[in-house]
C-alpha cells in the first residue's frame, strides 16, 4: 500500500486535461451522431481501461446505441507488456446485427486490438471501427492504426481516466505521466 505522498509524487505531469478530454469527446460524438444515424450501433468497450472513456462517450452520443463490454488482458501488475492477449470476459450480443464501434483507452503496441479485431470480425458485424482515447505510436509493434485517435501521447507510461498502474490511478479525471523516479 502506497502512502498518499508517494502515490501523488508518482503523478509527474498532466498530459491531457479534463477540459481537453471533454471537448474532444463532444466532437467525436457529433461525428458518430452524423455518420451512424439510423443504423444499429453497438459500442464495445475493452475493460478495464476504457470504462471511463465509454461512460463519457456514450453519454455524449445522442443517436440510439447499445453498449457491450469485453475484457482483454495484456498487462500484468507493472508497466511491461506480457506480450499475449487473453479474453477473460466476452460480449453477449450477436454482432451480425450491429455496426460495431470499439471504444479503447490506448493503442500502445497494438497487439490487444489486433487480437480483439480478429475475434470480432469473425463474428461478421455489419461494420467495425476503432475509436481510441490515446495513441502511443512510438511503441507500435504491429501495423494497427485506430480509425479515430483523440490524443497522441509521448513514449512514457500514462495513468488516469481509466488507465492504471497496478490498478491504481484509474479514477484520476485527467491523463498524466507516471514514474516511480
Ligand atoms: P497494446 O500494447 O496496444 O496491446 O495495449 C494493451 C493495453 O495496455 C491497453 O489497452 C492499456 O490497457 C494498456 N496500456 C498500454 N500502455 C499503457 C500506459 O501507458 N498506461 C497504462 N496502461 C497502458
Ligand atoms: Mg485497455
């Protein structure tokens, strides 16, 4: 258990503020409203990291939409990737009925989404696209690119707005750089 002083000391600087996030979400929600109006939409959030982004994005969208959750694990209790992706909780919906929009927290190596997309495409959705809050292109190990990325972050470990370090910091309302130094 970290002391509150140590917990706060590891938050180095704000990279994306609450206001910047709010404005970017309002803009992307308008785009979704315009391009998906009249179509059956399923927003699919990848837990746990994308739960805050999903909560804010779905409330900014005004056209009818459904939501679903799946859990894909690729990180253990530190800042290193495990290199493998495991689906620990799956969707219940029949994707053949939906235009699927994947709502992700961050694209880092790209491995998680490459695997998730492979699985979801095999279920034949009407269409599939990916919206990510953050993009960290400097760390990419695949040729994956999201259809929409709200913010690009530098090559550092980030926490907040759903993103964690060993399950801490998910409840910060902004995105910050994390370091133990
Ligand atoms: P991938 O490397 O693109 O497969 O990213 C896998 C997952 O790792 C993301 O969905 C995040 O949940 C997590 N992740 C990647 N980079 C960071 C980071 O800087 N902070 C916190 N979590 C991260
Ligand atoms: Mg994630």
